């Protein structure tokens, strides 16, 4: 083996979960026309700018962190609100995610929902699996599906909080966007001792945002 | 006049109010032996390092921001907990602040407290005034005492929140320290629309901390 054992154990990772300066990951009233809720304009401006920069062949703090989030990921876990704005039972199965016909995942995606639905295979290799199993079971399935690669939690904040509280997250990359929101959904809410096992391993600012990375102690 | 009018109107400023990554300005159980409460070790490490650097003639992001907080300040406002750990009525007047015989302020300091006490003149030019007047009145007195210079709110978070909610703060410099706390007192709690009048004007990281500055729109 050329790498040490530590590096070869698949990890559960969170990337560029973006917060306002006052700590909100979403505003109130998340819905179809406003997936991140009200009053939170500009939250992901740094990401759109980084995507444009990358498309133009530029590098930098933001582009590098964006790239990191896509390296060595074999499966994704997300909450139901990240998959779509539908609440309660599925009225029909016409909603196939926010990402059009060819979602960018290109691997198995596990969607936490209390409402069962058949797996959905999309163009480009993405398959959405809908599950109401406990997070430990879903994570096990995701690691198996990832076949040796890492698993990423896409979001939203409630889903990340659940895995963080259970101590299942290995790496958490946060971004602080230069906006103030005043109300909404926090990532860090009532975490208590759940953060004791983590330390800050990087804090770096670009012109557009600040990146803060947590890892296990 | 060589400066425009805007620059000559005295301002109310907050400097290096330090938060953990999860948004806490203090841990639970603030008291004499732990002025910032429990579980928040390392919150001000960046500041102590910057003070040492400054004493050794070094400059840098942190030293520069520390210096900025001391420029052109003619009076300070603080909450009672920042003055001392005594709660309720003063038992006697032996407590004269956390700062020894020669506090670093060297100007009038207004301490919000419901419990009256005679003004306290210290060596080096600091006088502590104790007041239970409304914040607008205290601010007016502080501006008069500052005689054309700016006024700074020293802290703690509850006092800053009160002035922020009333829209009285002109500049707010935050620091994010690379620690996780899990519980305690937030700066930004239930701010709602009170932050609408502010924008982020700077976001910059050193090896030790991230500085985020807010100003009026």
C-alpha cells in the first residue's frame, strides 16, 4: 500500500454547506420558487462565481474547494427538501429533482423521506433511492453503493445535523457567505457535546467567502 | 475640510467581538473564574498572539485589526458582566473591574447596570460611570464624553445586541475563532430585520482567525 490505512477507509463528508455571517443555512419559507427560503439572496454567489471561473479554466481558493467536494465521491445522501419542494405524500412521480434530466451526481443518491417511492434512474448514471430507514442503515447502504469511495451528504442542514449529532460525519467543509439574514434555519443549533469530537483544520478567505473545514480530532 | 462630512460624524463601533465557528460569543456559566463561561477555551488566542506580535514589533492581519479597534476612541460602553462577575446589588465597592489598577481604556467608560454606584476614577485616565439610563441616553452621554471621537461598545454580546437591535451601531468587527463550543450565548439571536441596514464590507483570514466587518449600507 502506498497510502496509510487512515486514508483508505471511506469517509462521510460534507462540502460547501454555506452559512450567512449570522449562521443561517436557509431563510424561512423554503419552497419551489425559493428553495433556500426568503431573505437569503446571495448565499451561493461565491459558488456560481467559482463555477464560472472553473469553466474558464481559472483556479483559486473557491474553485479549489469546489473541486475538493467532487473528488472521490461514490454516493450521496440528502434530505427530502434537497430533492424537491414537495411536502407530505408524493402527489405523483413527475418531480424528479431540481437538476433536470441529467443530474450532476452520476452515482447512487439516497433521499431520506417518510414517503416511499420507486427508485428513479436518470441520465448520466444518477439513481435516486428513496428511504425511510435509520441514518445508520442508509449510511451503510451508501458506503456499499460507493464501493470504496467516500460518501457525501448533500444537505440540507437538518439532514447534516442528524448525522453530526450521531457522530457519523468525518469531514465538514463550511462556507461563510458575506450576507446577513436575520432568521431562518441554522446548521449549528443545540449541538451540545456532538461537536466535541471535531476540530477546525482550515480557515481561509477569498474575496467572495470564507472556508472553514472541520475534521475529527 | 479635507475629509468629507461622513468621516467626521462620530461613530458607534464594535471591535473584535469574537465568536466560535458555531456562533457563540460565550459559553454557559460565565463567572469570576471563567469570565467567558465553560467550554470556550481558545476563543481569544488570536488576540493574545496578536498582542504578543505587536509587542515584538510585528504586523499582520490580526495586529492591524487590533490596532484599528483602538484608533480614535473617546469613550467606551459596556454591560455589567464585562465590568465584573458580581450579580445583583453591589455587596461593597471593592470590585474595580477585570483590568487592575490601570485599565487600558484611559477615557470615560459607561457601565450599564441596574445597581447604582458612585463613579470610579482609576489610574491612567479611565473613569467608570455606572448607569441604568436607556441606551439612547447612555450613548448620548458617551458621545459627549468622547468630545468628537468615536464611541466603542466593549461588550458583552447582550449589550451589543441591544444597540444593534436599536440600529445604533455604525461598524461591527467580528472575529471567528477556530473553535467549536456547542452551547452558550450567541451574538446573533433573533435579530430579524435589525440586520437589514448592514452589509459585509470585509472578510479576511489569518492563520489564527477570520475577521468579518459590517458597516451600514
